[in-house]
């Protein structure tokens, strides 16, 4: 039977979020109901609330989550009731042209649950990134559930569901950071710090953190940054070059999503270096670069969507590293809050006071 549970919705653009009753249907073919144990408060949820994604209100917010599978629908074989899972928002199809080429992390036909969760009056909800996890129980496609070690702390590993995976993957998967590389990361929020931690794990020897907030720069050092640059006080490009032998970094990760910081990333890379854009720009943002510079510098300009991750490959590996004490996911958890505290967490996030507030149920 359908269940009625508490969930957090954004009813209209800019309106404060509300804690309401949500009806969760039984899982249909290929679907699963997951009892949510944790969900991080991500900037993307705020983008949804502010109308920065689309206007399909009301939204059921939350997507960076972990929990336990409660029930599965017909044909589901990858997970079973009782499995501890991290939710992902790119369930690969296995059949599209990207999957057929052996590059499923680029899957062009990712899928979500076909049924919709609703308000009690039948109003259909649009789940954030196809998940909607600021809720006691959520309905997702079974492929959005990745089984991991049940001994891991849900509040920590759930962050792999978006921001931490995006940052780590931007450095390691997209940027291809390797032993002895120099790396610069512009923007030291949760995503940027995950890129720093990933670069360190991959063997980078010089890791430069760039931000305009000294608090964030101090935090970046705890994730392994060897140098910090405050963009308010220093010329970012020149300083990165100074710290990399006068050449520029092998890989520059831009985790802000603004034209001015992207230009810094472009000019702060070495010849044949790589720029990775993982910061999410708003639709109105544009950047202009001289074509001769694009040609003359060589290398690659890349974007990284979800860290070019393959959840079935990357989530268990990162959870294992966490359990071994080699990847400090706990350090990303600034506070643990309840479902009723999401609006306050948005304000803390906007003020730069937290890396991640995590809803714990």
C-alpha cells in the first residue's frame, strides 16, 4: 500500500521550504522504495528552490542521500530489501551509444522512477535530480541504488551521492590527475575540497587551493592543499604560476562556475594542461577566450558532470577508502540536522558557514 511520510518541498520560486505529508507509492517494475537515513543539503537543492533548474514546482528537494532498501518492484535484481545503498542521480541504461562504447559514465539515457510521489491532494511532485530525499522514504529507479558496506556512516557516505563524488571525480576521472602532477582548485566548498582530496589520493605533489574566504582556505589545507591563494588579495594566475615553477598547473579544477574564475583557470594551466569545469554556471553566464590562446596552449578544456563517475565502480571504492581511513568523508559533515532544519541550512550554506549540513533521519 502507498505510504504517507514527511518530506520537504519547495512550493514556488523563492518561497521558504515546507515540511509536508508526501504519499510514496509501492515500487513498480524496476523501482525501489528506500528508507532514507541521511541527505546532504547541496547547493543544487537551493537552485531548484530558486527556479534555477526548471519551473516544475512543487519540488521534492534532496538528492545526496544514503539509506536502506525497504521494497523493490518486479524485475529488480541489483538490490534487495535490507541493502544499505547510496543513491545516485545517473542510473545508466546499459544500452545507449555511450554504454555500447564502454563509456557508461557518459550514459545518454539515464533513468528515474516512472511513478511520481504526490501530496495528499494528488499533486505530483518533481523530485530533485530524480531522487527527492529530504523525506523519510523515497521512490527511485532501482538503478539509482548502489549497494555499499553497511558499516559505513550514512551521513558521511551519502555525500558521495553528489558533491563529494563530483569534486573527487573532476580531479581523478575527468582531470586524470596522476603522480607528481601540480593541481589548482578554484573554489573551496564541498566540491572543491573533494577535488583537493582526490588530487592528493591520486599522487599530486603540488595542490593549490584558491578562494576569497580565508576560512575556506584554512579548511582546504586540512584536505591536503599544499598552498593557498586568496583571490581578493593576490593575482590568482600569477600566484599559481609562481607556485608551479613559473609554468602553471597541470590540472586546474574550476569549482565555482563563473566566467571570471573560468578565465583564471584557463590562464593558470601549463601548456598542454587541462581545465576541468565542475562548478555549475547559471544559464546567463558566458565566457570569451582568444582562439589563438585556445590553439596555442594545447591541452584540454573539459566539463565534468557528476565527476564522470560510474556509481557501481566508484562508490564502493570510495567507501572502502573511507573505512580504511584514507579518505576523510567525516570532514565534509559540518553539522547533523533534522528535516525541519533545511531552510536554516540553506542560509548557512549561502553565508559560507558550512561544507555540508546533513539531514539525519
